[in-house]
């Protein structure tokens, strides 16, 4: 039954829980009378929810779950909406106390609320009918959309226990979506080693060579039209999901800014992966850290940006000891995870030569960000200074651009230093001395000797 009401997750979920309660009551009463399964005896033609614009309704309309999937979804969600809901449903239908092993379920950590297990779903939908039980088991398989889209999973049971004794666990993101109507952006931390990055800059602030600009335009095409290509044009049968691209080039040449601008102008979140929190010296921990990241990012339409990725995705070593062997296993795991990610993955490396050849073959594109030419450096200098400032004396910016071979990032640092030096001196005109001092600082960062420009 579907009625038009005002959009509200609360209204929809209240109605859905009523639907689940009727299904549980029906199965419990009829199972002990004639042993029938819910799938063969209950009217499964229509799912009961309000067809409105709430997040829950949109989810149902997008995924079009069948009856068994809908019941399982509600089972997983119910304890998060009303902790005593399932307990009350069971007691109402079976008032006599007893140990009904066939219903499955576990108690929460406080020993009060009833938490559904895989066995609960099997009993409710299939009873003792093996054919139906085998069909319901598919809901918890790795290739079901519940698992593929990280919506719900079955907890691994204790060693030696029946497999379906594990609790049905719903992804916290979907609990939040079905209650508040939205999924919050994850915060950087041990469980999510990536940081959301944004910029106030625009494409006009980025100075790149014509070749790089052309390649970036091709990348924009995939970000904007990739979903249509895969789903609308049915290319998902022929090509792998997602898109993998390598940005390689010296520091400060625009790799991070390009990734951020791609997100800004396509409405996608960009997350820069902090490799220092991902890589662990402990065997197996790196894979666990990355699994947390990719699981969180699954089906989110995010852009993942691995900065200085050659530290993690570099050439595999020869196996001389156990640590080398596990390091190679980490790379193999990363190859598989990146290749199967359904969104855009950008890896940034200072040196393409550091990357594993087997990994390079898996890239859809490799974009080289070269060190800026004189013309590009001059353009960066011109665009970097604030429009409200003027120069003290006759400062030859073209000569500075020609004499000092700096990256775009270094030029921005010089301009920032010179501007702050000017402000701290209570002046409005930027001097050549402050610019040269800023350049000196940048040159010495790279361990080079600063040579002063002769005016």
C-alpha cells in the first residue's frame, strides 16, 4: 500500500515497522500451527512504505528490494529505531516463555534488547523449508547488493558456531540516512585516515601546459559522464568500474589543486589520504587501515586522492625475509582494492619511475605535471600577487621568473612571505628585498644555494 503524505522519515519508518510487526506476528502464529514459511504464505506483492521524497522512500525506489530484502532491511534497522521493538513483537505472538532456538537472535551488551541474527531472517522468511532457506541465505552473500554497497552484513559467528548465528549489522551511514535523512561527512581519524580538501581557487588560477590541460579535460569527461557510460550505455559489462589516474611530477606543480578543483566543479567530495596513518609496521595492519577507508568510500561517488603515493604503491621488493613478503602482499592488496573501487582514484607521485610496473598498467590515464616553463612561471607570478598591492620601485617580475626556476607552489609561498613581510612593516608596497628573501627561503628548502639576483 502506498499513500501520498508529507516527506518524513519518521512517518515512513513508523509505517514500515508496522508492516514488519504484522509479518513477524503472521509468521510466528502460523509457523507453530502448520509450519508454513512467510515467503509462501504472506502477500509479498506490495511493500508498505509511503511514496514520498524522504530518504527512506528514495532508497526503496532506487534499489527496488524484493519482499525478502525489504524484511531483512527492516530487521537490521529496527533495533536502532526502537530497541525493544522485536522483543515486543515476539512476546505478543508467543506470550509463553521459553527458549525458541529457531528464532535466533542475540542480546545486546546490556542483556536487554533483542538483536536479530541471520537465523532470525531465515526463520522469519523461510521457516524450516530448506529451499526457501537457501534462497534467503543469498541475501548475505558477498555478491548481493547489500554487501556490494556496504549496506548490511552478517557478523562472523564465534568459531564453531553455526554461520547464521552472526548478528545482522547495518552500516552506520545508512542508519543515519534512514533517521536524519542524510549521511554526515566522515571525520579524519583512525577509522577514516583521509581528510576532506576544498579550495577557493578556480581553474583560472591554475597554470598548466596545453597538453596537461587537454588530459585534465579528458578526466573531467569521465567524472561528468562516467555513470552514463557505465549504466546508460551498458558498458559496465565490458570495462571495470571506476577510474584510476596517476598524477606524477615535482612538488608544487598543481597535482593537489587539480584534484581539488575536479571535485569542486563536479560536486564531488575529495578526500586526501594521509598515508602516514595508513602504513603500519605491524603485519596486516596496513590492509585493515585501507579496508576501513575503501569500505567507507564505497558507493559514495567520492574522489580519493593518495598524496605521495609512491611511498605506499612503490616498486615491490625482492623477497628476502618475512617483512618483504608481507610488504608485497600489501601492494597486491592495494592493487586489487584500487582496481575494484567504483569511483575516481588519483595517485600523486613525485617520480613515475618509483611506481610498480604492474600497477602502472592498471591506470586509465597517466598525467605528467612538468616543472613550469618560463612563460608559465611568469603567468603564475602575475596571478599570485593580490590586486590591491603595488611594488616599491621598479621590480622586474619577468627577470625574476627567468632567473629563479621555482614551482607554482613555491611561488605562492614567496608571495605569501612577501605580503606578510609588507603588512608587518605597516607598508602597502611590496619590496624586491622581501621577494628575494622569500625566494631564498624556498631555494634553501631544497638544499640548494641561493644566488641573489643582480639588479
